[in-house]
């Protein structure tokens, strides 16, 4: 009874979702700076997407470098009204491919890192300490020493316990550390020092007590969102400035930098609401596409925030701070896509046929779980959405899929799908579950260069202890040797 009711509701919401997809799917390739070439194929800055897969294999991450440059410039322009000395730092966890980071740093953007590895990478890429902020909840002692040696702009403190560790490091190195406080502005915040509960003030007192070892350089918060307009961010900024004021009044400390984090959205993808997520899970009815015309461009968003900070400081006798932003998605999302080939179509009497691809959420498309991502067919990017498919992955579990009940042009074996907005949290969340990770190539003016080679099978076994021992001895195929020993 309940089951048949659910089935009935399910088929209705799937039908409705299909209509919304057909009406609103993003078909304007210009949204990503893409085109259709003379063969009718998707063209990424002059490179034919189908050709790329033929030459580099599938799946394949493709960075559109012209788009990346445009989006970085867009953020810089939107940021232009920030006070002198303000900084834009790219969030490494959003997309941590070194070749991409080099391009971004080459455009004058610094690094926001959240792990010992990311900090090491920023140092290895030659980012000066003055352009690095070290955030994160799990900072090793070794990485804190590195941060101290680099004299990073701020190590943003996430918990009171971290202060003891920092003091220890500073004392041992005989240095003074530039630190910041990550403010936890929501009642049940997982990240940062809870402001309402008094942890932020307590942290500031401990910093103020050791002027020989600590310099409070930064007040930080991060808006965990893919914001389409400025309202919620402005409200968090108000709370942050209230905390800044309370800390100044209690300790006399006023940090020169206010770091308002990232969380800026893009018009081509959006996070599902809780309800959409639940409906997607329960009925396999996907959310409707975003509506780019409702998106507030960063060129209006950031100046509105800066004006708010300025007015608040003026009204409350605070010094106008320099501003730090830590965009990830706003810089990288649209500049990369994931190409994946259709290996087979299974239309065997199910209500929705399966299109078997060589991507999937367990290894490559994790953000498709909770965000809407446009999917184009590379050979006919503007083809009519006449069919409906479950797009599934390459790992043998029903949990590995890309999308359920997606409306697409009719698919055949060999078609190449382009999953859009793969520049944010795809590669950095990818895994080598049963398959090595694919290559990342960058395209500019019709010319490609490989940013990361595809992982080989040997890459996956390189840390095997027998392989390491064999490498140390300079002898050949360790795994086989191991197997031979076992067999004899
Ligand atoms: C993830 C993260 C960012 C980047 O977020 P986006 O939504 O990609 O802009 C910035 N700062 C911090 C602290 C983060 O954790």
C-alpha cells in the first residue's frame, strides 16, 4: 500500500523533473566560454572534445585556460575596491592540481591551505609566506614549524588546544608567529572558535598574553555556501565584526586583516536544497537546473560587502582592515570539465535505461551527489533532450553513479559526455577506487599540454613495501617477484 503510493508519487516527481530539465537545462555554451565547432562538436578553446578523448583517453579532465584567466580577472576586478594591501588567496582544496595552481599564482593570486600537504605544496610552488594563509582543523606540529619558517601571513587558530602547540613551536624556534582566529559564528559551528560560547575571546586573551611569541594578524571566518547573493555573507560579516569589536575592547588587540573566506557561487551550478536532496535520494528525481539570470555577479557582491565593512568600522570606531578573500569555486569551477565515454547502453526493460560510463561518484564525480551539474553530449552539445537515462559509474556497486533520470539527447555506445563545472572539488575529491586517476590536460588556443599524466597501475602500487624495497635495490618488478616467491 505505502509502496505503491510511493511508486505513484515517484513517477510523478520524475516526470515533473523531466519537464523542468527540458525547459531549463543550460544550453548556452557561452556560459562556460565554450563553442560548437564546424563538426557540431563541443569545442574547448579550439580543441574538439571528442578528439581530446581519442588522443588522451577517457575519462579526462580538461582545463580551459582562457576561461580560467577570465574568471581570475573577474574576481580581481570585483575585488578592486578592497583597501590597499588586501589579498586574494586561492583555496587549494578546491582544486589542487599543481599545474593549475602555477597558472593561478602566475596571475597574482596567493594560497589558502588547509593541510600539511597543501602548505608544503604552496612552499614548493614558490608562494611567498606573505601570500599564504594556513587554515584547517588538523595541523601537524611539523607543518606548524614549516608555517613558522615561511612566516605565513596567518596561521588561523581553530581550537584552544591548538594555541599550546603553536606556543611550543614558536618557543622552540625562537620566533614570533603571525596568527589569526577562525571565528565560529553559528551556534553549533564545527569549525573555529565558538564566539557565542566565549572560546574566541579566550583565545584572544591567550594571544594577548604572549606578545613575545604571537602577533594577531587576522580575523577569519568562512561562509560555507555557494552563495548566489550577498545577504547571508553580510550577516556573518556583521557577527564577525561584533566579535572583532568585543575582542578589541577586552584585549586591546585589533588585527590588520579581516579574512572573509570563500563560498562565492557560480551561475552554472548550485547546491541542492535539503528537500531536493531528499527527493533525489527517495524518488531518483533530479533537481532542476540553476537559473543564471538570478545570480548576483561578484562585481556587485564583493563591493557590497566591502561597503558594509567600511560603514561598520566607521560607525564603531574600528580601523578599516585589509581584506582577504579565499575563493575556490569562483575561480576554478567553470574552467574545467570532465569528459567520460559511454561504454554501453542497457535498455533491458527497466523504466529508465542505463548508460554505463567510465566516471562515477565514488571515484570522480562526487560533487554531482549534492550539486546540479550540467551534462552535455560532446558530439551534439545542443541536441534536444529527448531521452532519459541513469548515468552509472565504472565500479561494480550500485552506489557508483553520476546522475539518475537525466534528460539527454539519445545516447549510443562511444558517445562522450562532458560534465560541466568539474573545476571545483572533482579532482581534489577523486579517488583511485579500482581505477587509477585520469589525466588532466589544459587547453589554450587549440593547443594542449598535460598538467598531470594519468596514473599508471605502477603508481598505485608504488608505495607497496616490496615495491619500495625493490626500488631501493634498483631491481625490477617487485610485485611479480613477490608473487614468484610466494608461488615457489
Ligand atoms: C573550502 C574553503 C574555501 C573555498 O570555498 P569555495 O566555496 O570553493 O569558494 C575557502 N576558505 C576555507 C576556509 C575553506 O574551507
